[in-house]
């Protein structure tokens, strides 16, 4: 019996937020913050779920988890008919409920389960609800750890697909992009062509290190609005100013495409120009708060580039801001003045990986 | 020792020709016409390559094939620098040269080769140079047959990728869409976002049979122009009439997206409307000859739908026309009057598959 630890990265939207809702592409990147899941098989039948960060612990059994998953599946079917998020209340009620569903969905996919009990421990650097893909990361890591413990191959296409099924219990109709980027890591190109076709393409090159290491993420505060409310706000904008909005969509598609080329070429000047251009476009449609605009302007003035990343927020905070500067201290200095938390990250981190597979030492 | 036969389908572009060059999507479909490759291992070291249809036969050896492939790889490098198709003259010189390269590229990928000699026999229903994907089909089938003979798993992602490498020797910078659709079969969504990112997405549903069986392909005659010349003609159009061309691109993207939805839903009325709309758009940019326009108008008048599929041709023939009618005899009657060859096809045929794996009977 071995204890197995896997880890997966969080993610950000590098470019394409909001326009992605209208069939334009989005470029996603894995970040350095990671979520770990450890599975330690035991000799009894007890199943213990632990979240270190939230200081949660629960003992359960296969039967209990199966009952929860059956309930969740029934709820999901209702959601798929009526599209009302309230049907997912049970699956979303606690993190450990979601983990139970993840375990059973994984066993169900493989038609195989662990014979004895086990302890599953979650340890995460990813804040939930911050747009860093924490629920996708948890699904991928849980499936990945179980896959390895079952002795099955760590096929990322398969694991990403199982995790996508699991994430439906959390988000109803997730794009699949978050589970793909946290599973594959690196960069990912996503486009919803139509409701029945979401294309997901892992990018087969890495951002050159000299660029990848100069990014920094800034917490500008939780937006007063939910992502859904921001998406609705943009919809109203598109109805009021259709010509401007069409131009916004076309511009963001072009910026996303050019950004991928510039990252590939390691062309710093163009990368910075495009990040700033993306921000200008997002400001035009009204998804960036004045506070965030001020911060971003200061970063740009100091020779950097910055944009919101995610749905944004117009009233108070705008969520996470992505900034780039060859000298990251310039950015941290500005953020200290604003009393904003930052964390540096290399963009395009590795996806799902096994951290440790240790024989358990008997004492 | 077993003789193994694999087969792969040909393909057509269902929607998106020409606009695909400008970053818009294309929808491809596998057709009923197939190409077969049979490998029969022998006890000696002789390697015999046979094309039944072209009545070609050649004896060769691993060493000879390696020499040819080394030459082809050197040529391909030159092509990749200078982008001049003449560098590929050797690889394109005969079909069996291309097959030799395909064999060695496959062995090279797997770092494994057949120990003894073998006979490789090609039997194809796909006309070459007709836009039906014959060179991609040959690459996929050769790789597929070798993979099975080597006793390796028939992983379509891997085989499609090897075949894409092989097809470079034929087309220099192929999109990868033809090797993907002939390998996976069914329907395929393709989009060249930028030169370094071509997204290829196999569609995970089949066209409902009641629709899939009503398609018919019509040979309107080989175009006087090459595909390259037609692409150039469209480029000139885009420069002369940029506003019209922008509308064409937007319209074709919309038509492709709606067509996929209509095929998914089995919505015949909309499928027909969209095929005809796609044709109107292509006529506007001048890629459909008057002869083909007349034919298509007659099919539409008879209650059907039709469009060119592929690069088209303005002067004489326009290549293959795709037609749809609930009663296919209506179309064959019209084509008989024009003395045009037709073949019915179910759209979305199965991809690479093993047809036979027979122990060789000793006489």
C-alpha cells in the first residue's frame, strides 16, 4: 500500500473574458498556485475526507457517498431541464459533498473502486470563488489521485473528461476549459462555437521563461457583482451599443490571436502592448471599476502592463488583475501603497502531476 | 503471421471552404468511399508495394526506403525555409515513393519495425486530386495497418499525428484536418486561428441517419484552376471588395455554426436552407462556374439543396458538388441529362478501422 499525492495548478484567463461568451476565443494559462490531493489507503473500510486549509474532516463510507451521488445526479438532470442553479444547492453545499461526488463519479467511470478504506486529504493554495479554477482543480486532482491509486494510467484526456463530468455538479454547464487547463497545464485555447460545440485546444509550446516569470497577480478585492451579473451587464451593453460591441468582439479576437503569437515568439514589447490593449477594450464595455482602472494606469505609467482577468467588477473590486513588468518590484511597490495583496506566478505551469508515491512507513 | 487489412474513409468539406483560409471555421465530413491497405508479412526480407487501382508494383527494401525518406526529409526542411513547392517534387513524384516515406516515418515514430519482409497492398475508391483527401487517407491507412501489424494499440490520436507528419511530404504545410477526419471519421470542426494554432475538433455526435443517407456527390469536372489559384482569386476579391468580403466571412461562419446545430437536431428544412445559403455566398465571391451554378439551380428547383465543396472553379468545372434531396433519384436524373457522374454517400462514415485480420492460409 502506498500513499499517493498529486497536484494540479490553478488557472487565469489571459485574454478573452466576456468576448468568449459570444463565440470569440479565450486564452487560459495555468499558474503556480496549486492544489494537492493525497490518498492513503487503509486496512479497514473507513473513508476519511480531510481539507487541511478549511480545517474540515469527515468520516464516510462508499454507501453514503453513492447515496449522495445518486441525489446529485438526479438534481443535475433537473438542472439540465430547467436551467435553475438552485437544483445544484446540494452538490454545492459543502466542499466535502463535492469531493464525495467526485470520488463516486471516478469509480463509476472506471467501473472499479478501491477495495479498502482510505484517507483523502486536500491541501490548496487556491482561494475558492476567485476565478482561479479551484473547483475544476479539485475535481482533476481527486480523479487523478484515485486513478493513480487504482493503478490505472494517468491519461490526461480521460481524467479531464471525468473531471468535466464532476464539475457539472458544481457549475451545471461548465465549459470544460477549467478542467482541461488545470489537467494539462501550460496554455489553452478555448472557443465556444455554439452551445453544442466548445473547442478546447491545449497549446503545444511554453511561454519563454524570460517572459513567463515576469507576471504578477493582484487581488483588487472581491467584486460586488457575481460573474453572472457582469455577464448580464455586458449583454445589456451589447443591446444598447451593438456597433461598439461588434467592434469589441472583433478587437478581442485579434488581441487574443496576436497575444498567442507574441508569447510564442517571446516578443515582450508586443505582449505588453496587447495586455494593455485588452484592458482598454474591457474598460470600454464597462467591466472595470474605477479603483482597478487607477491601479492599472499606475502600473502602465511605471513601464508595466496590466489588465483585469476574469469577469471583472464595476462597482468596487474587479477581482484579480494580471500585471507584467520586467522588474516586478515596481508593481509590488504600487500595490503596497494601495494595500493590495499580490502573488508572483510563472505563467503556464505544469498540469496534473504525481508529487509523491511513498510506501507507508509502519511505526 | 497474419494478414491485416485496414480501411479509412475519404472526406469532403461540408461548409467553410475559402473562409477557412481567413480564420473562420470549416466543417468536414467523412464519406462512404474508402481506401484500404493490406499488409501481409512474409518469411523473407522482400518488401513489395502494390497499388491495385493504378496497377503499380515495386519491390524494395528497408534500406532503400530509408534512403528515400532521408532525401524527403532534407527536401521538406528546404521547403520549410523557402516555401517553394518544387522541393517536394521527389516525395510527390509517385504514389509508391510517398508510401515508402509513410512506412519509414511510422517505423521511426514507434522506434520499431517489422522483422521480416511484407507485401503492402493499396486499394482505393478515392480519386487523387479531387479534394476527397486521398493523400491523407493513404497516410492514415498505411500507418494504421503498420501499427496493427506491429501489434501496437490503434490509438487514433497517435496515428493521426504520425499521418500528419507524413502528409507534410506531400503538401508541405497541411492543416492536419484531412488526416484527422480520415482517421476519426464522422464530422470534424477545423479552424486556423493563427499560423501556429490550427484547432481540430472531432464532433462527438453522428448526423441522424434519416438525413445522413440523402447526400449525393456530383463530379462537375476537374476545375481549370488549381486550388492555389482559386485561393489567390479570392484574395484579390477580398482586396477589391473588402466590405463585401468581410460580410462573406461573417456569413459563412454563421452558416457553418448553424449547419452543425441543424445536423445535430436532424432539422432537414434548415440543413437544406443552409447548404443553399452557403452556395449563394460562394457564388458571390466568384468561385463557382456558370455550368455548376446552372446545375445547382436545377437541383434547388427540384426541391433539393446543393453547393460546391472544395475550392471550386470559375472557368470550367467546379470540382465536386454536394447535393441533398430526400429523393435522390431527382438529382441523378438531372445529372444524367448533364452527363455527370454521381455517387451517393452517407455522410459521417466511420474512420480508421480494421477490416480483416486473417491468419494466412498455407497452401
